C-alpha cells in the first residue's frame, strides 16, 4: 500500500489553467490527468478566481475586499468576497457533478506565509508585517482549509483529497524581502521556527500522506518544508542547482516525495526527450536508484499554466504522462 494519497506513476498540474469556463477546465483535468486530477483555478475569470482571492474566500471570520493595491482585510463581507465565494461554490458544484467516483482529487490554496505577504491590512501594510495578524490569518486559513476538505468529502464520499499549499513567497518572507507600502523598505524577516509552525498548522488539517507544499522559487527551504510535516514538495526542475542536491536528497531519503516540474509551464512546442533527459540527469546526481524514483516522483509543469494556450496545456499533459510511464517502468 502506498504511503501517499496519490497513486504511483502519477502526473498532475500545479493548479491554474487558461480560460474562463470552469466546466471545460474540469473536463480537461479529468481527461488529461486521470491519475491525479485537481480542482483548477482560472484567473482569467477575474479577481476572486486567482490564488489569493480563492484562498481568501475560505477564510473564517476574516473578510476581505479589493482595494487598488489588491486584496485587503475588511471589517465585514462585501461584494468582492461574495464574488470569490460564488466562483468557488460554482466550481464545487461542477466537480461534484463531473468528478463523482474519482479515487483522488487535489485542491490548492495559498500557504499562510504567501497569503500573509499577499494580503494587506487596512493600513496598507502587508499582513506579514504584523506577527499577531499573521498568526490569526494562519489559524483562520487552517479552519477554512479544513472546512473545504470536509465539504469536498461530503460531496465526493468515495474520493481521497490531497491538499497543496502554494508558497511561492516563502523564500522572500524568510529573507525579509517583502516590500513595504512605500517600496523603499522591506518587512523584517520571519524566523524559520515561526514560519515552520505557521505552515505546519495548516498542513495538519490534511491527512498524513496528502500534504504537499509547492514553491516555484529558486531557493526552496526544503528542511523547513519537511519540518512542517509536508509529505511532498513541488518544485521547478529548471531552477534546481547543485547547491540544492543535498537538501533534496535528505528530503527524499526521509521518505518524502518530490513533485518535479519537468516541463515549462508555457511555450509553443514541447518534446519528450529533453524532459526525460533532465529527470534522468537529476536522479543520477541525487544517487537514488530507479525504484525510488518510481515511488517518490510525481511529474508536473514547472508552475501554474494560466498563461499557456489550451493546446499547450494538453500537449504538456501528454508529455508528462509519457514521462511518468517511463518513470514507473524504470525505463528512463
């Protein structure tokens, strides 16, 4: 029996897709990513469908609204939050109708550090600048994520769910690189133990074996992600450097999975051979045998695909499927 909620030999998407038709996007995902489908995000529908807006829509007792600078904490719910919640509820209705009986489904939300760096306080400072507000936001996110998983389990009782927390902003938060409102300064860094605790609190709402952290930045904090309780880390293979190999090796050697962004998120053409070669070369550098590769690796695009064409999304899924088959058959 697999230690993970997803099956071996899986490939999946990061989350965002092009277009504005959620039914079409869900059908595409179910057709092209049948081993590990996901609830797609469609930023092309407008604010409230993108990562921060969607995640803010599940927060408990922390309403938000749109201001010129982006999503901002608000005193009471308004039309912006209602629109974001309507988008999500529409998607849940569609996935209930179209995905009944699927063995596993992945859902994505912003992680607490990226969310705190993306949301503003009424003062226009980022939430991450206020440690108390950041803790409150993380607690609200954990409660909201748990509620979303419960709602999905009610709608799809025969399905297991994987929770992916998107943390592209985590390295900037740790480095103290989040800008202040003036743009001339930065918010002081969050200590690694504090960041670990915040991330762990949200990951804990998902079962062991179903917790994934996605970070498409160059400097992924692998040890922090592991300490927070993630079962897998999703990264952009094109950004990996020799300096990362020891940390990745420790992560995998401890029984965790590597979700490898093996193909570009956007483009015009895409071939299997270069992706196959890059995965094989990385695995050889890590020093693990092919049986470990088959068990521990999930293939993905490098990042979200909202900027890709539908044709490219389908082509990338086909390449990932072929690559995943080669990994499963240990024939890289």
